[in-house]
């Protein structure tokens, strides 16, 4: 099972690192921070520059931590938060299937992160410190903290939204 757990961590974590680098600095034909800021603005995620940086850094650092098996439940929680937010702000209204822009892929990643949060296995930094298994507590922590973080970020975005500019009556 250690090899399977490592392969899951490498693929899922590596994918997050790649997506994070797309956002952070435009690697792999990504939009970079300016493009992500524009996306955050369009999604009413305010302040957009802060949300862009948080998403980029969470995906990059969280993905790297998953690959390494370091602080696994906390890293998974951050990544779950990004996926729950993506579902809520982008994919939910498109239904389940990824082919139609739905949340299928995001839900699969959340399930994989929940599995990884239960324990990174023996080939991990966590195992070096005696935590090759976190058990159901690690999974529940990642899912609950990730979901709660998504709610907090979206609510903060609503409160930080720029005030609507009142239109002046025509003369």
C-alpha cells in the first residue's frame, strides 16, 4: 500500500503544484497572477489580488507538501478549500460531469485528498516523525477545515466587495 499511497500523493500533489505554478508565475501556459486576479474579480472574490495569491500559493505549497507527505492533513485541508471554492463559484451550476464544466474532477480530487489525509504512508516526511497514519481524524480534519475555509473566504469576498458606484441621473 505504501507504493500506491506514494503514487497517489505524487500525481495529485504534482498536479496541484503545476496548477499553482500556472497561477503564480504563468508556468505551463498559465495565466499568471494578473490573469488569476481578473478571474477572481469576475467571481466576486475580493480583494482579488489577495485571493489570487492565496490560491496560487496554496496550490503550489500544498501540492508540494502532499508530494512530500509533510503536514498532510493541513496541506490537504488547504487544497480541499480551493476545490470546494472552485465548485461553489464555478462548477456547481454546470452539473456533475467535467465534460460540461461540472464538478466531477474537483470532487474526485477532494476524495483523493481525503484519502491521502488519512495517512501519507511510510515514504513521507510525516512518517519520519512517527505519523505515517493520521486515520479518520486526518480525513475529517482535511474535509471539515477545507469546507469551512471555503465558506470563510467566500464570505470575506462578499464583505470586501467594492461598493457599487451610484449612477448619476442624466441631465
